[in-house]
């Protein structure tokens, strides 16, 4: 093959794929915390499984590992500051201390989230410089509003507008 592939171009290629933005939260023996993520998806309906990718050095990963669970908090368009806060280097335990949340099945659910899912950790899988977490959904809920999107290295407000028949 001989051609060197550029990691920056790789980021740009996948940066053209618009994704939702979520904050992954957890609390347990290792403390409480959370991180902003867009590498997540539904994995299975039978059983209900969700997948989240953590950078191997993410400070939230040991919390999730020890707690045995995590919550996915899908953010609304007006929650960009929350996304920035949880992406910051602020100490993990301070992030949740200054953000309104409640516990659902022992996991932090951010007030005003567009949607949320509480998950029991089922498996951690090595994936290069990331760790893939698979969680079984044990509780979930819906909020109201438009989604916060990540595209081209920036936050965008989702309009929620359907384009033509069948979403085309």
C-alpha cells in the first residue's frame, strides 16, 4: 500500500459525519464525573444495548469501570455550555457539583437533557486509543427540544425539520 495515511485527514473525514452530542456521566466508589462524547450509538434492541467510546486517558473511564454503569445524556441545542464544561479539564467531581442533575438507578441524569439512558456496564473492549463500553439500558426517558449537533469540529443547532418524504 505504501501511502501514509494522515491522522488529521482521518479526523476531518469523520468530522463530516454529523453526530449528536451527549454527556456521559457516572458516580461510584472512584467519585463522580462526566465527559462530552459524540462516539456513541444504540447497539441492540434485544437486549437494549448502548455503545460509548472513551479515550483511554479519559478521566471518566475509571469512574465508569468502578461504578459498573454510565448514563448517556443527549444534549439539546441550547446546552452548548454544558458540552464545553464536560469537555473541559475541570476536576471531574466539580463538573457534576455545578450542574443540575438527579440520580436515576444511581446514575447522574442532567436536568433538561433531550433524552437519557441509564446503563449497566456489560463489557469494555480495547479499540486502539479508545475503550469501547457496552451498557445494558436499565432506564430511559425523553425531554423536549432540538438536538445539539457536532459537525466539522463545531457545535450546531439541529432544526428537527424533516426534508421531504421519508426524510429525503
